[in-house]
C-alpha cells in the first residue's frame, strides 16, 4: 500500500535563482527499502525534509496515505513517519534512555507515563542499537557515531510505518554500518517503508529494493538496484570512470585504470 | 581541536552528579525554601527569635492570646510581603531562564536575550522622568519590556532564513535600540533627582514590595511560573532542534513562540516588581541540572524551588548585611557570578 507520495513536487530557495527540486513524482510503498543516490548538493536532504513536512514545497504536494500532508496534525504525522537527521547536535546532557524514550512522545504524549508497550519499544530499540550499557550515560559524553546510534534507536522506538533517514551511516564504525543496513532491510521486511539517502551504491545494490538517482533537481532513475546501480550510470553520475564486478549477489565498483 | 573540546565541556553541563531520585531532591529543595523563609523572617535590622515569629503566626491563627505588637509589625508589615515577593520573583526568573536556555538550545542564555531588560529599563526610566508614581513606573517597566521583545520578534520576522539565528539577531538589534533609548532618557534626565532615581531603580530591589503590589502581581506571576513548570516536558523535545522536534510531533512554529511569550511575560513582571535582578535566571537552572540532571520535566520544579529559596536568602543578605540596605541586584550579581565559578568547576571536574 502506498504510504507516502508526491506529485510535481518542487522547491526553490527564496530570493535565489533556480530550483533545488523540480517536478518530482514518487509513490513510496510499505515494505520498500528505497535508496536515494545523488551528488553533494543534489537535493537529497531537501527531498526528505519535504516528504517529512519540515519544508513547504514551492510547487506540488506531498500525500500521506493519500491525504495532503499539510492537512495532517503534527502528532499524527509523527505516528506514521520517523526521521533520522544527518547529525544530531546534543545541547543538554539527557540520558541515552531519555533520548530514546522521546521517540514514544507521539504515542504516549509528553506528560503521560510510559506504558508497558512504550517500555518494550524503548528497551527493544536500545538493544537493537547495542546501547543497553550506555543507557544511563549523558548523550553529550558519547562519540559522534554512538550518538547517531541513539538517534537511530529513538526512530526505531517511534515504531512508525515509514522511516526516513538522511545519510544514517555517517560516523558509524564499519560493524554498525553493516548491521544498520541489515536492520533497515529487516524493518522493510516487517512491512515498513524505509528510505535513506546514501553515498554508497554498493550497499544499496545489496540491500535496497528500489534505488532513486537525483540529479539536477530531478529524478533521473527509479527502479530495482540491478537496473539502476550500473557502472554506466554511476560513472555518468559521479563523473568517475567505473568498472563493475558482480559476485554472490553483490556488485562492486572499481575505478577504470589505463594499465599497460 | 582540544580548545574546542574544552569549551564544549564547559558549555555542556554534565548529567546528575549525584544520582538521587528527583522526588527526594524536590522535597529537600522544598525544605530548603521553608528554612530560608524562617531565616528571612527572623533575621534583619531588628532580629527576632523564631519563637516570637511563630508567636505572631500563632496569634493570627487564634492559637495564642498574647500579642507581641512589635514582632507583629516587623513580620506582617515589613518582612512577610517582601519574602513572598522574593519567592515569586525568584521562581519566575529561574523558570524563565531555564525556558530561554532550552528554547534557544544554549545553556549560557539568560532571560534578557531578547531585550526584555533593556526595554523594561527604558520604560521605567521614561516613567520616572515624566514624574509618574511608583505604579506608573511599574507599568512602564512591564510595557517597555514587552515592547522591546515585540520589536525584536518583529525584526527577526523580516530576516531571511528564520529559526533561532533570526530570533537571536532580532533580539540583539532590539536590545541595542532600547539600550540607546535608555541612554537618551538618562542623558535628558534631571541630574539632581531624576537620574539618581533611574540608577537606583536599575539596581533592583524588593524594598518597595508591599501587600498592595502582591495583591495584583502574585496571581499572574504564580500562574506564569506554574505554566512554565507544566510546559517543561515540551522543552525536552524542543531543545533537540527544529526538525527532530517536528518529527516527534511537536509543532515548533506554535510551541516556540508560546514558550518565549510565557517566559518573557514572567520576566517582565518580575522586573516591574523588583527592578533588574541579574544572574538568577542564568545560574539557578545550572544548579538544578547538577542536582537532578538535564531532563526539563525533572529539573523545572527544582529550578522553581531553588530560585525561590535562593532569592529569599539573597534578599535577606541585602537587607541585613549592612546597617543600610544593599540593592538586591548587586547581591545577586556578585554572589551569582561567584557561584557560577563553582558550578563551572563542578562541570569541568566531572568531564575528566
């Protein structure tokens, strides 16, 4: 079922020439793991923020379950969509547990006590991100990657039907990059919509069910990873000559070298 | 890089230093408030024994027959209204400061960020120069404070980008305008009587607080402080940043201005009641965070209690340290700044 869609979506910065995004038509279904590729500044984050309703589109409209997103109250959107920003700036030393508990605010309200279900969601999310032993530490004392895991755990605890992540791999160590992709694939298999921006075509090839390529403010490609993540398209997108190598369901790229 | 880490370790207060349950800390703070009130009732230019103070209340409640007219006059006419005013002003300023710090996501912010102080000072100075009564001066301060913040907010609306940065810049400009206007009023004031009156007012004091002021100020001030304490859980979400707060279902566009308005009203009322009392709004939230941790829903009630008790003690010092009276603003500024050193040392030590 289509959870999130947009028609003719466009965005331009006020008082600046040209648009960041133009004529974006998308229909995102539950159960999909959607990867979004694009150069730096291609508008990937802007697209996610438009889909979340953080930004008002200049043209077109975003729909959640077929209803215009602006007609939804903020708290109802939060029960349907969770969001992980590129980086989290910790100002106050809330404990890790409290940060993850804030993910239950859309369900239990601000002042309400946590229900058994809330508690289960929080401890489950802490466990999935390997944060149990950090639970009582202030987030300000954690490293960037650990903090990223806290924000991911909060989004998981939010238990929303759609999860939008802006470069979630930033700052994670290699092990957690691997685990996170597997976890996102698992969440999609559970029937959620997962959409992430990424700079790693190989990972999207291995895990995503659908890959979008954003270039010059438009969707240049949209399809299964086998068709979209190809050496030809990646070479054209990134401006680097690439060769591809398929092995055991994975696809790897390496730079074309002029060897004698 | 090391420098940056050091700075951030100063700016970012640490979690609970002692892990005690917030409820216990709350009752301890409440006990502290009661003790500080008892101290304040007893101490002063005319010291009273606790027994005589209790005797006054016993007589009021028809528990004892004997009258102690002197003690009754000191307690009921001089000390009690002033102590009640200190409780109200202290808690309102502290909660206002904590709210500002969370809304602006900056623990070093104090309630004068958006120009409420300079505006109130201008309003009061204008009222003094135009020969207004004490009531007119109070209204001038209140109106001036709101006017300045309103100007700051309006200016921030015209700036591109929006968000916290635009608010900060708008506040900075509003502050500058009203500081300049205050200087103009001071320059034009009669140096023989009006200028000293302005300077004296700016120093801040609870001396003019009587039952009449309390009668119409206590209701709104109590309501505003209560609202800030009740809204504290919103601050936990709001302080995560705009996008994250929205993704958790908080309407930033509604909640942020609403909280700023509540905190500003509270501060403007304290200024019109007691003049400018610095450092309470900055220091007390930090102390509360040290005691119960940073979660606003836990720290805000403690902030209110500590602010109330702290200002009662500061005011007791102001009126009993010397034979005359030191303006309260000077006492809070001096002790506040020194106490802040201790708080920061505690934070730094915790980062080791």
